[in-house]
C-alpha cells in the first residue's frame, strides 16, 4: 500500500486513480452508509470537488484506491462553513492560511487488516498521509466534520480531535466538528510500520517530510 497525493486533478495520468476514488466514495457513502449522495454513474461527486481540492489516496500495487480524503483551504468555501455551520459551537473558530479542511474520508474496510491497536492498516495509512502532506505544505491544523466513531478511531491512533461544539444528530447519526493539530511528533506516532508515500507523483513542487 502507498499514499499518493493528487494536486492536479486535471492530469490525465491521475484520471484512473480519481475514477477509483469516486467509485469508492459511492460504495462507502451511498451503499454502505446509506447517505443521500449523488452518484448516478456509480461515482460520487459533489460541488466541493469542483474547487480544485487536494486528494490523499491510499492505493495498492495495482493502483486500486482503497482509501481517500479531500483537502481544501479552510479559509475558502468548505463543508463546515457552507453545509454544517451549526456544528460550530460557542468556541471561537478562526480559519487561517495554515489550516485545511478534510472531508470525504473513507476506506475500504473489506480489504483491511487490523493492527495491535485494533485499527485497520489503511485507516492509519490515511491519517499519516494527511499529516505528511500537511507538513510538506506548512499546514498546522486540520478541521473536519466527522462522526463519533471516527472521533474514537482518531483517539486510538493518537491523533486527538479538539471539538468545536457538541455532537448533533444529522440524518441517522451524530456529527461533530473539530480541529486536529499537525506536527512531526504526531506524524511519527500515527504512521504504521512500513509506511510508504509518493507525494510528488501528481503534486506541485513542495517540501518533503522525513520520517
């Protein structure tokens, strides 16, 4: 398994990986979780995919996508500000240039194996991939809208979510917004053994991160 970053979504070389990502999102969000999403061709997309996001992917040796997340600047249009502003509680929230929003995080749990911590390997890969990319671009925080289950998984991985407000019922589950710190110590703690990444394959030039 390898972590890949795609910053140039229009690249023809990345098209098959992006197709695999959109198909995985349809499978997880539409079929497994039963969310109301638009996936008429078996590929789930929304308006935030039109905002030139960065995609972090976990792929196997055949370039089959088994995990993904979408990153957008927190100072621009985001899911939290546009779709779920009610999840920002009484705490002050100030998006800044070193903060990104993570959304559409999902993994294919049918192919994963669990490690000693009880976490699936691909889940830890994805957390580490997000952290590594953020470090390579000088980002210090990740804001996200998630659910109680992912909050617990993050905690078990050693990446503590700081809530912006209380969990609220949205649809069939409980959702909440929170902020995740980004630093090298967290990256080293979260990444699983054998972690491999190629952040430059489809990315803009940037700083690499040593382990």
